[in-house]
């Protein structure tokens, strides 16, 4: 994919729109700070309190907010305690529906912070706090873009929806996927949380598998009377790492994505030092590039487990799918959406903003899987590393909040122009 170099000339009406966003810049930063100060760590995923706080903050901007609580049993089935999805709808007239999706749940802060992770302090032009980049800043970006357009008086036709969800860190199945499956929204386009210097049109998928190796315990003095699950698990790990090495040699055709990967992230098992282990559990993470078939990727891993079990007497391997997030890629109409956003972003950011893929996975895939042209764009620096995303001292440049808001507002103006 190539960079979009062109940009639309800013009209007098649009100049007034941009000036209105500048006037709201401090209010937008205060709005974001208020969101960061409400913990919404996932896990444990008790995110309904954040949903209510976000709803009240949005209502404070004069927006009408629909609250859609997720049933407790549904939350628990997806490893969470509570969640409330929010929808804001503003209808300008007949025309396309554009959804703006950002999530309020965040990874736990962890260690190593130089500032309070929930303090939203501004230091040397950066706001620091957990979730400030991923992706509470995009809730602010989208809300203030909508507010500015609603007050602009520009002749627009269509509807803008803001979707604030709370389970992206757990897979998005009870956030965007639920909103779409329940028919609560039927957008024609979707823009999802991202960063300011690239328009993302593809991302990796992710498969999490649990593999439980079962054997038979025995006294360590008579190991031949048991079936050593750890010995079999060692063989399984050897095969999995060989598979990972093979994957590392493959390359994706999508710019910004290198290739697939496989990592064993958790290993547990055994009874005691003097006992032949009867059970060892593994959990692995398989990243799936857009060029791949998720079903084939899973079948390959299941075949490896079956082969190891068959080659070790008294051993079985049970494989359980924990998570499958399919890769996100363009659908019909995505190119137009990406071109509009890239052109506006290039003009506002003062640098060519390219369309790329990213190796992580996010909620954008849920919209794309529903056939909705989808891209990722929002507030943030150039890279995840620069933002310290999912690390200590997560941060964004404070001036990027207004810049990203301008990009989104102008792109929405292009999409909804009469």
C-alpha cells in the first residue's frame, strides 16, 4: 500500500470548524484526563463503572448516550466482571452511517511508572497515564469531532455514531461484536482507534490455544510405572518451537506486517519433586497474518499435538481454543475511506500519512468481518513504542489530540458531504 499525498483544500466553513476545535483543545484534554483517572483495568475487567463515567462525561458535552449493559453471565464467559457498551448517535440527514469505535478498558499498569498511572499528568508536552494512548484519547478525539460538526452548521447528510466499548483487551466479543450481532448498529463505514501518522487497513489475527498433556503419575523411584507428562511436553515444546522457527521465515505481503509467529507464553504442571508428572499445561499465542487462513493455522498446531501424543505411550494431549481473533483486512469500500482519512491526515499532520498494516490485533476486525469498510485512525505518536503502549509511562503528545480531532472531523465532513 502506498502513501496518499493529496489533500483537500480547506474551505472557509472548514476553517471555522478547525478553529472551533482549537477553542475546545483544553476542554478535550480535561475530558481525556477525567477518563484516565477512572481505572478500567482488564483483567479483572470490572468495567461498568468506567462505562457510566464515560456516559456522564459525554452527556456533559451535550450528547445523547445510550447505555447497553452486558449481561453478567456473558461477561463472565469472556473473562470479565462487568461491561456497559455506549452508543451516541447524531443524525444530520439521510445518508451513510459512520461508526467511530474506541475502547475504555486498559491493561493493568504494572511496574516502573515515573508518574501515577491514573494521574493524567502533563509532563514536557506529553500526557502520561494508563489508557491515554490505547485508547481513551480516541474516545475524546471522536467525541469532540462529533461535537464540532454538530455545532458547525455544515450541510451534512448521514449519521455519526460513537461506540464506546470495554472489552478490546479481552477480544472485543462483548463489545463491537455484540453491538453488531444484536442489530444495535448497522454502519456503512467504521473508523476505529489508532494513531495519528498512519491509516491502518489491516492487522494480524491472534489464536490462543491451551494444550494439556496428560500421562500417569508414579513414584520417582519407579518412573517406569508411570507415563511422564513432562517428558512428552518437552517433545511438544520442541516441535512447537521448530514450527515457530518455520513461521519466522515466512513474510506477509501487507506493508507494516512482517510475518506470522508462535510463542509459548505459559507452562505449568507437576505434583512434587519426587513424583513423575501426570499433567503439564501449555498456553500459546499464534499470530496470524492477513495472508493466512486462521483455520489452517489452528489445524497445523492441533496436528503437532496429535503427533506428539501418538509417539508417546500412555500420553494424550487435549487442545482447547481460548481465543480466535481473525485477521483484519480491506473490504469493498475500504480504499475510499482510507484515501479520505489519509489525505486529511497528511494535511493536518504536515507529513505524508501512509496506509499500512500492523502486527497487533484490535476491534477493527469485527466491523470488517461484517462487511463494513473499516480503517484505524486516531490520536497518538508515530509508533506503539513511542507511546509506551501497554508499558509503563504510556503517553501521547498533548497537541496531537486536537490534530487527530481535526482529521476525523474533516474526514467525516467528506464522507457526509451533500
